[in-house]
């Protein structure tokens, strides 16, 4: 028979446990409300703020340029092609200015800095969005030559670094923002080639830049999109380049993969991209806009439901789990012998 004292202790413990849980839930709710309110605060004076965006021919950069233009920002959109610049000018207000830029060309970057300096004057540059990028060559690592890696790294990483370094004096004047486009492939390497390497590099560069520049009032944000339908994920472009890589392989490498491997790889890639790629690229540009307009921008933005709820959580799990997922998405080579 339970004594009165033991019963009393049991009831007190139950009440205390209930109160502790209730307090924890209340504190978590209040913290979430506080974060939501703080996250919604915006800076003012959009019409007085200049933003320079790279890679505006299409995709994220193109949509962001038009989006910020509608908000009243002084947008300077860098394009690689004259057609991209002309099309964007037609779709935007006369306030938006386009500029030709090749991020792998130091002289082109210097010309861009001179152009922007004249536009912003002593006010400085409020926002730099490093968005220009390329994906191909992409595929198994032993299909690549060194130049296949450097083609991608020169645009996606070295270009980002050089553009940022050149624009930092103007950003310091405005205590501005740097927004760098990384990827969930900067968290989790799904394939070989320079793309994943470059995005991991963007993550590291942005982290060190953020810590160094916070002393000067510059805030740095990283955008980590999942899979979206843009030029970077164009299957025609990717598959054509993979067939080029395959055609250049020595016969012994082809034999190790098997005669049907390339076709199997392409089919698996088409199937996966068809499921994963979202057509709604505004999910990414809304994150970019928030990083430029929020009083307290976030350090990282996971863009897209696949990024938030699948790829980024997967990147924290043990390697054998992510290996199982990736191996399920792509075919295995014919020669699977282990040394």
C-alpha cells in the first residue's frame, strides 16, 4: 500500500515535471515570436540604396534585379551577354542599369568597379549579390581533367572572391551587405567536378568574410538553394557535356564503368532532376531580397523545401546515410571490386 508521504512526493514530482515542460514550451514560443518579429524589421530608404548583382542574364539574378527594381532600389545588373542585358533592360524600369561583366576577367571587374563608383558616389554600395555561376563539367571525378575543375572554380569561387575584394571599399562606405549564392551542394557533395568544390569554397569564404567585415558594419549572408529550374540545371547542357567527357575517356576507364553506364547515368539524372527541380525560383530571390532589406539579415538561407527539410538535414547525418541516398539516385559502375 502506497504511503501518504510517497503519494505526496509522486504528485509533487508530476506537478513539477508538468510545470517545467509548460515553462519550456512557453519560453520556446516566446523566443519564436521574438525571432519572427525581429526578422520582419526592414531597413528604410530603398530608393537611396544601390545594389550590384552579377549573373543577371537569366535565372535568379535576372528575377532579383527586376524584383528589387520594383521595390525602388537603384539596381545595377551585370550580364555576360549583350542579349541578356538588352532583354533585362526591356523588362525593367529606366532606373535599372545594366553592365557587361565577365567575372573571370580582372580587367572586366575593374571596369565594373569604376562604373559602380560613379553611380554610387560617396553614398557607397549598399548591396553586392554574387550570383554568377556555372555547373558544367559535372559528373564522376575520374571523367575529369584539371581544366574541367578550373572552368567552374574560376567562375563560381575565384570570380566571387575577386569581385568581392574589388567592391569592399564601396561596401564599407555604406556599411552594406554581401549576399553570396552557394548551394545545398556546398553542404553535401552529390557528384564530382568543380561545382560542389566551388560551393563549399563559397561557404568557407563567406564565413571568414562575415567575421572579418562585421567590425566595419558589413553583413554577409549565404543563400543555399536546393534544386531549381535555371540555366545551371539545364539537362541539355549537362548531358551534352557528360557525353563529351565520356567520349574523351581512355577505353580502360570506360570498361570499368560498363558500356551502358553513361546512358543509365543520364536517365537516372533526368529522373532525379525531374522530381527535384522546382520552377518557382522566387523562393530563392525572396531570400536574397530579405538579406538585402532586413534590418537583421540571417547568416544562412535555405531556399526551397528540399533544401530545408531534406538536403540540409541530410548533411548533418553520418556519411553512410548520405552515401545510401546518393547511391540510390545514381547507377553503380560495372566494376565494383574493392581493394
